[in-house]
C-alpha cells in the first residue's frame, strides 16, 4: 500500500498504542470501546490502514486525552 503520509500514520499508530498501554488496555478492550474490530485496531496501530477522523476522535475520547496528543510526533 502506497500512501503519501506513511511516516505520520506510523507515528500516529505508535502514539495510540502508547496511550492504550499506559492505561492498561488491550487492543480488544480499546477496540470494543471505540466500536471497531480488534483487527482494525491492530491495523491502525501497525500502520496497515488509513484511519478516519471519526475513529481518531473516538479513540482520544475513550483514552481521555486531547486529540492533539495523538499527533505529538516525537
């Protein structure tokens, strides 16, 4: 899959995984709360698919963090 913003998606996925783990949630638990499949959550975290803003906003809400935190690329 060729995407224009490959590195940004990769960093976004890493940030989602970081905040998920920081809160002690499994991929399955977060996926259930976001109302997506665990497979989709895995693909988001592993930079294997694009992700909609709706899903990003819901992930941030479930993790109780500002959306901007997911885009603070280190």
